[in-house]
């Protein structure tokens, strides 16, 4: 018996296994994240969802030539059972040790276990490495993403909407002030890093006071930043910047406050070339992928869990605090309107949790400055 909500994955798995055989891969690991370790992802990055049918926000799939399994946490067990067909077995845990043990059973010694190094954080990569260490199975980073290869033209297109400047009245400080603050931290650091590498999408958006909508419910855009004491490189699709955004980035040209625009896909080569010099690169391990980290020699790395931009962003100045409070007041008005509406409508039996969620979204949208919710509204249960 298959619920009508299950996705038929036989052809997708057959295509992936064909690609695996071509590349000499015995097991392929597919995570539920993107190249920036984002909590929410765009449809284009929903590889796990396309391959397995499972659309929860947390999970890992492993496909071998004869088996397929998905690991996820208790929030999603019911959903996974409804969305996956009989090609899949559900593993009710998220421990990498559990994934490792399953791989050791499913893949004979001498086998290759492969993954896309741009979809795994440094720590996750190390955990897989440890789980397979000394087992006779090889962990093989592969830059060709095999899911993308078999998804072909059905894969949603890259984001194309505009990247815009946040109006000055909504920023706590100019991007130039923020850059100078980060450079000051670099100078004062005991190891005197020569550059900061930013991979988290909200880091670049915050640093340059830019916003986009590449990912639902998140005002971010695909980008990386390499900031040195004298130069700023922003890796982004420059054609998507509004004229105003581009102008704001290039006001200081030429000079140390001039933002050089580079192709988004060129980041790895630029970092590799930069790392050849007498440099120290400061990064946050939580948001940097193994694919990017791996091109920097170990002795040239300064690692923290979070980059100095992420920690600076977390400390709100007086202006930002005032803006936060004002946003909460506007939101409270919408919630009060919603509770009043519920008092009237629920006794008449006219509301379910879906119509309730839509109504509260509309009330919020009607408030000044609203740019939509920060996640899909969860209005009620039962």
C-alpha cells in the first residue's frame, strides 16, 4: 500500500545509479542543505526532495547500487512515511554514526563512498571521515553533483530576481562602517589574519546592507565575500544587482572601500589563488563547506565557529534595537486583530488551521514595511 502522497522514485534512482556506476561510486550521500549551509533552501537546491520525495527541512539520504535509505528526526517520521515510496527505508535517527554503520553493511570493503564537498560543512565531513576511518571504504569528494547530473532540465532555474539595497532608514550603519569595523578586528587579532572569507548568505547580506529573495522566507541571495585589509571581493551574479545597489558598492572606487564584483562560481579558484601567498584566512566553520575549506592550506587558516561578521551582526546597535521593537509592535497589532477575528469565527465553525494561517499572513502583510513571514505560518494544531 502506498499513500497517494508518495512520490514514484524508481526512474530517478535508476538514473542516479547509472551515474554512480559511470563514476565508480558504491554509495552516494545526499544532504538537505545548500552550498552555504542554509537552514532553508531554494527549490533548485532541493536535491533530497527531488530524489526521495521527502520535503522536510532536515534529512540525509544514502543511495547504493541496490538500496536507498533516509535519516531524519522525529518531527518528520510521519511525513517521510507518507512521501516516500517502497524504494526507500526510513532510519529514525540523524546520527552520522548510524549512517556510517549502515554504509559499512551496505558497501563492501574496497568500495567508494562519494559526496559533493560543497554540500557538507567542515565538521560533518570530518564526522563521515571518522565513521569510515580504517574500514577499507574510501570517502571520495566529487565536484560533479550526481543528483544535478540526472535531474537535468527538470531542475528549477537559478534565481534571477533583483538584489537591492536596504533603505538607509533600516540599517544601523553603512556598509563602509561595517567593513571598517571588521578590518579593525582583523588588525587587533593576535594572529593578524589578512582576509575574512564569508560563506553564510546572511553574512554578506548584512555586511553590504543588501537583500534578495533567492530562498523562500529569507531575504538573502547567493554570494560569497573575500574581505582583505585593502580589497573587497563580492562573488555574486552582478547582472542581478539593481543600479542603486551597484552604485552603492562602487562609490569608493578605486580604493580600499571599493567592492570588486566577481562571478559567483569563481570563488573557489580565487580563494585557491589567494591562499598561495603569505596570508592567513579567517573563517567560520559553521557555514563554510569542505569544498571551499579544502583549498586553503591548514597553516594559513584561522578557524572559529562563527566569522567576525556573524558575531558583529549578532550585536544590535541602538538604531537596530529601535527598529526591532517597532517591528514587534506592528506584528503585535496583526496578532491582536487575528485573535479578535478567531473569537468571532471559531464558534461559527468557519476556521481551520490552513485558513487561519492565511488570514494571519494577510493581516501581517497589511502592516507597513511587511516583506512576508520568516517561515510558513504554523497557526494551530488539530
